[in-house]
């Protein structure tokens, strides 16, 4: 048998061309993401985030005023997140 008949697909020019195309697609996708052409809905603008931010600010205020300990505040934070998720389930 000849050497050419035993060549694996990964050793062919077609495989190298395919790899180059995939690389160019990946670079294009990264550039589009970086420039903001492909964006995901920002979770920072939704009612869930507003609810959570308000509750977290109140809890942080209670900690800074010395009304609750940090351990109790952690419990309050988890409950605040659960409350906001129940009020705004779509987010």
C-alpha cells in the first residue's frame, strides 16, 4: 500500500481547512460578544434584582447598626432571596 492510502483524516488538508474555519468562527463570535452585538438580557434591571438589592441594603444596615450578628444576617439574606424569588418567579 502506498503512504497516501494510509493517511488519517486529521492529516489531510480538509481537516486543516475545517480547523481554520472553526477558529475563525470562534474569533468572530468572541469579537461580537466583546463589542456588544450579541447580548444577553441584563438581570440587573429586573424586579427581582431591585427587590433583592433593597432587602440586602436593609440587612446590611442592621449589621452596621449592630442590631444583628453576621450569622443572623446570613440567614436573613437567604430568606430575602427566597422571598424575592417567590415574588418574581420569572427572573
